[in-house]
C-alpha cells in the first residue's frame, strides 16, 4: 500500500484484493493489534474506501464494507 500511495499520490486508485490483505489494511488504518479480535466486517464484493497519506503511510477509512451496489445486481440462481 505504501508503494501504491507514493506512486499515485493525490489520485484515485482502485485496488482489488482478498480478505487477508483487507484485514491487514483495516488493522493498520485503525492501529489495531494483529492478534486483536476482528471488529470489522469482511464482506464479499464489498467496496472499502480509504484515503492514504504517503511517507510515512497513514490510512484513513472513509467507508468500509459497502455492499449497496449489490442490491441492484441480478442473482442468476434465483432466476432459474
């Protein structure tokens, strides 16, 4: 994240990743211990918005676990 924040400072960037990396990002932004119980949702296909300040990297969570965009999606299994 530090390299991405430095390379694209001041720009909007989309990063696609899996839950383990998201967990680390959340913990870093909230200064949570790595072994602390999870206090945040880890939802599939969610959008997590952060703002990064590079060098030293500081992450601020703007929005987490947003799944509003899925309400308009079509579930192919329900249609059959």
